[in-house]
C-alpha cells in the first residue's frame, strides 16, 4: 500500500479564532470603487501559536461601494466558517 503524508499548517480543530491583524493599505474609497485588500493580514490563533493565513484560507464578504458611509467587511476562515473577523 502507498501512503502519502501531507503537512497541514493548521488543522481545523486547532484554530480557536481569526483576526485581521493588519488593515489593507487602502481604507478610503470613492463611490463605485472596487475593494482592494492589498496589505491586509489575517492571523489564525491556535492553542500554542499563531499563523498568518494565505489568501485562499479565508473569504471576504461582499463590498458595496454604491453608497457613501462606513462599511463593515466580514472575513471568514474557509476551513471553519464559524470563525470570523470584521474590519471597517
């Protein structure tokens, strides 16, 4: 039999929470602008360590720039959608 071992950076059960630890570089938008997440960092906290998540490890809620005002964006951990963080 063949067995393939794959290193998992953070098992789902090991992640206790996620947080936006660095805001995106662009934080002000004109009506109609698209969301730019460049510079944003999202960190997972486990029992004994923290790790920065890659872009494919989280999703970001829709961004509505059709009206003026402060907006809240929700970041969701892809492997466990009960873990979320927000940014304004």
